[in-house]
C-alpha cells in the first residue's frame, strides 16, 4: 500500500487495522516541497526540516506502531525546480525534473552543485536565473538506503525507475544495489 509521508493524510489511515492485511507500506517520502508549497525546499530531505524522510518513517513506526519490517522508504528518481532566491525562501514552480535531465545541468553554464549537510541532500543553484533544483544523487540515495537498513525497514521503493536512465547507466539504481545488495527469499 502506498501511503503519504507523515501526518499530511496519514492520520486518516487506520494502521492498527490495516497492518494485519497489508504486507508492506510504501512510505512516499518525497514531494515535501512543490507547486503546492509557498517556499522552495528539498524534495526529499533525509533530515532537517519539519517534514523529512526521518520524520515520516518515525511517524509510521513510532506513532502508528507499524513494525519497521512492514515499511519501505520511498526514493524519488526526480527532483523539483523552483524560481527562488534561496533555500526555504518564497518560490514559484516546483515542477518535476527527471534525474537524467538534472545530471546534464551539473557544471553546465550557470548551474552549480551544492550539498545541504543538515538535510543530507544535494541541490543545484543557478543565480543568474534565480533557479534551484532539489533532487537526490547516488550519494544521498546511498545514505537513505543505509538509513533504511539501520532502521530495519522492509526495504526501499522507487518512483519512477525510468527517470534514472542515462546513456545505458542507472547511477541511482546502482547506488541502491550497492548498499542494499540482493536479499534471499
């Protein structure tokens, strides 16, 4: 079952009743910022802001009492672009951008890569056009996979697999495989 991250709609699900009938709950730990939010911010920060991967996983495992082995952590293979003058500043846009299109911009023209140590998330900045792209890269994906393993979660799930393909390579999928490895059934 796909479930929204955190309390946004999570408080409306009867997890106590559902946990006996659902094999696992796919926590959609992304889209924390987008066209529906007044501020530009990370798409899927591991930590930091009030809404994060960590706060959502803790909501499902601590507040609702779901066993960690029934929860998967959602990994976005896309980012969100905003017109803004800074992280968590007022912004417009929030449109989705595929990872394969984001990597083409890194180091291109006026785009500069940055990393938010508090959120454990990369982002791109273009000060000339007042544009920011918030996304995940192989390093942040690997951190989230390590987090999932440390929390003893069921695993991870991906949205959307095809967004990673880039000239016969899938660096985000490779990062997942490297950390998670194959699991015997």
